[in-house]
C-alpha cells in the first residue's frame, strides 16, 4: 500500500489499520484534514469518515 498522506499529519500512524465501522470491517487507507478514507473489506467501497467518528473524540 502506498502512503499518499503528508507524514506530518498527527493521525498518519493509523493508516493501514483495520477498524470496525458501521458493523463491518474497514481499512484506513488515507488521512487528510479532518477525514479518514476508509475502504470496506467486503466489496472495496471507499468513503470519507470524520476522524472523530473513528477515534471517538
């Protein structure tokens, strides 16, 4: 996986991790601004999700 994100972003270390979002397994593929790009394992569907939704802050 190629990291596109600026390495100075505070959440860049979470790129590549698997998370459970909306009851399904997703992988964080990119981060920028206030959003993570997450891709659903089941079918490869990508969406932008606020970082605060994932990290719970």
